[in-house]
C-alpha cells in the first residue's frame, strides 16, 4: 500500500512534518509588493485645476411665524390674543412693513363662515402680505372600519 508507512525507507518518515513551507507565502507577498510599488505613484497624481472663488454670505434670517385664528363666532386672534377687526388691520399693515416679511398662518374653525375668511384674506392681501398659509388637522382614518 502506498503511504501506509510500511516498506523500504518507512522508518525515516514516520514522524509528521513540523515545518511550514513559506515559499508560496513569500511569492504572494512579493507580487503584492510589486503591485503596490507600481500603483502608488498613480494614486498621488493630481490634476491641476483652478477652483473658482466663492464669497459666502450669511443666510437670510427666517421670517417670523404669525398665527391668525378665527373662531366660529368670527372673532380674530393674533397669536392667541383676541383682536377687533380694526386692530387686526393695523397689525397686518405693521407686519407687511417688516423685513423679512412674516409668514401668516390662518387657523379657522370648521364652522367659520366663508364670508369671514374671505374678508380676512382680502385684508391680508390689501396689507401687502405675500406669505400666507392655512393650518388644518389631518383626517385620521380608522383602519379597523
């Protein structure tokens, strides 16, 4: 039998080999060394370009957020402070002259008459306020229905 340890010269190779053959490891390391020596100069090569000069300016400050609320009775509220229609017009005119112009958010009760809202939007437009938004609550649907 081949490799069974019996036969001519079997007594010289009975112990297992305790040395590691490092020749393949050295070959792989030399190949990697050559690859790195060749590719290293390519990685440091840079294209010469002239970048444009930019001047940085501070960002414009965020405008103030104003909440104008209208309840079902037609009463006006400026950031939760109750106002009469003449006081509201005066505040709208003052807000229109501010720099930057504030953002106006209209919050209206669902029972508010359309005429009251149309009058409010006309007053806002006449004052010269250009940033206007409407605040509403999302409809929550029940998935179990």
